[in-house]
């Protein structure tokens, strides 16, 4: 397992990125490079510092791009070892990320609307399809959120895991993959939006309502609870799109 050669990497990724949406451009270039077949399954990607120097961006932009790719299952981060190209990635995911709408505020607004519909459908299906194991995991993620009201990083992670498990419980692979793509695209906005204890408490209550409907196997109630949650989340997310 080796990193790509410096010459090949420079040719594929070189050139300073001047766009204000640096993370989006870094992600696009990495996806194009991966899709070209220049790096094989299981190969290690160059370190963040090298990628940042090649593309003329800060390491934070590279880190955010790699985090998005990790959520999608395109890469795997091994602490103390590096970032590796995963195998078995759904073809839908890199195509979705290549739309060119990454983190553009106008398209992100539309993406939030798309997420609303997908999440509501997932909750509706999960109410009747979720296994006992899935219900336990949803309860565990909700409990973690309750325990982390003053730790926004842990809270956001538990929130994300709740939605991932809910999508898996819906037992629809395409719906799960689409939601995974959408969440990755708006992840940075979600993290920026949740920075207030009152917002965290409200989000927790909304998740509790969804969980209650799931446990009752009430699809209509689960869909309604998710709709309320998505509307509330949008009210928090949208103002961050115009923030510096």
C-alpha cells in the first residue's frame, strides 16, 4: 500500500485553489483523481500537509474534504497510519459529490430541501421496518445526545449517527446512500449551526419524538416528527449560509 508518486499527484492535483469554497474544490479534485484510477483500492493517500501544499490551501480545507469522503465510505482514516482508499464504494456517491454544488449557498439551500424529503421518508419506513437492534442503537444515540448537551462536537456526532442508523433501519439501500451523500455535503453547515445550548436541547427533544414514534411503529407519526425536526433544523442552518 503506497501513496501515489509525487509527479503523478502534482499533475492531478497541482495548482493553487483561489475559490472561497476551498473545501469543495479540494473534494472535487480528490474525487477526480480517485475516479481516474490513478490510485488503487487500499492505497494510502498522501498526508494532509502534502495535499495542502499541492493545492495551495490550508490543511483545514483538506481535513474537511477527507472527512466528507470518509463519511461516504470512499476513504478510511486509520489513526497513526494515514488515509486509505476504500473498496466497494457505491457509484452513486462520487457522482453526487461531483455535481459541482458543494457548499455553494444557493445550491445548499436546495440540498437542505432535498434532505427534508429523504429524511421524512426514511423515518416513515423505519417505523415499520426497524429491527430491535436498530431501535436500541437509536435510543443509545439519543442518550449520548442528552449526555453531551455541553459538548457540541460529541452531540453533533451522535446526532449524525442517529440519522445514519435511521436510514439503515428504513431498509432501502438507495435511500440510505442518497441520504449519506446529502449529509456529507451539508455536514460543515450542520457543525457550524449547532453552537447554542438551547438549540441542542430543542434538537434533542425532536429526536426523542422521532424515537417515540419509531418505538410505537407508527409510520405517520414518525414522518410528522421528522418533518418538524427538518423544519427546525432548516431554520438553524439557513442563516449560516450567508455568514462569513
